[in-house]
């Protein structure tokens, strides 16, 4: 019953202009104010359905696709990850509404990885979302550098998600404090 109430409240609560402007301020090249309304609403509804942080949902979307609902990322084996949150590899992308993309990605994060048997803690759940069991196992052994000998440590991806979330929140606070 609580889940239904959370979802209904999220669906019926309009996204404020100030929040949309803040998300646009965070990523002006990626999202217009009008489109920011759509992303905020979809992220909040999806987050309500799975009881997760809507700002972290937005952060994952920014990291994975820069808020592009038509994102198509090549994956191993000729597969692709699709949509705003690029949740998992498929043989080909299917047309989905922005809300469906956020629900799909948030479910994959919160349920598929949140309940994976040998995944331990929020850090590994987000690692699983970002790179699957391969990345989790590799990170258990040590740093995984993007270019083998140099570059970003992919094991820090959950912290990057958190850093992006904090920048999204900071953009919102700038407007509130001015």
C-alpha cells in the first residue's frame, strides 16, 4: 500500500520550474528546461516505485546517457544498452517512453542488482549496474583502470554517481539561495 501511495504522490506532484531550471543549469548542453521537467518527473516516479533516491537516479541517467532518451551504447557480443539509463544489454533497442526508461533502469538497479545473491552493499550494487559481475569481480581484486595502465579507476564509478548527484543537488541549492 505504501508503494502505491508513493507512486501516486510522485505522479500527481508537478515538477517545479525551479527544479527544472536547476537541472538545466547542471547540464545546459544536455537538457532544456522543458525536457528537464520530463526527466525529473520520470526519475521521481521511478524512484518512488523502488524506494530509491531520485537524485541518484538522475545522476545515473546523466552518467550513462547525458539525459539522452535515445542513447545506444555498444556492449560486448554485439549487444547494446539503450535509453536514458542504459540499464542492460539487449540485441536491439525498443522504443520506450521516458518514464518506461527510468522505471526499467531503476528496477534494474534496485531490484536486479539490489537482490543479486553475491553482491554486497550499495557500492557493489552500483558497480553491478555500471559493469556487471565482471566489474564487481575485477574490483574485488583491485583497481580497474579505464586504459589498463592509466585513466579512471572504474571501481570508483559508484562514487562518480554520488558526485554527480551532489552536483545536481548543488544546482538546486544555488537557485534556492539566490
